[in-house]
């Protein structure tokens, strides 16, 4: 008889970022600023790059200056494609 192996549930491997809340004026959405250190391809100098993401939040409990961790998800609105990671 053949052994039946139970199906292993796939683990989501979505990108995660951490950053600082810079705006919380929208309803159920915050703007998070993420700083990354990049290297110039020719001159090899390191420079800081900043990108801002709109992140969906169910409760408006995050304040400006707070560190948060978020991940990519399905589109929630036109500009919101990320949600907070609950640890």
C-alpha cells in the first residue's frame, strides 16, 4: 500500500519592511518612511534612499515617530498595497 503524505501548508514569503510613521491623518491608513542604504554602481559610495509607503491599519492607534513593521498584501485601495504585521 502507498503511504499518504499530508499536504504541507505553504509559508507566505512576502517582503517585509520596517520604518517610521510620518503621517497618520488618513482614516485606516498611515504613511511609513523606510530608509535603505544603497551603493552607487560605479563610484561605490553609499547613500541613503528614502521611500514612503501607504500602509493599511484597522484601528488608528499608531502615532507619528513610532516604528512599525509591515508587509505586502493584496491591493486595498489605489495606493495602499501593504498592511501591518502583528507580532
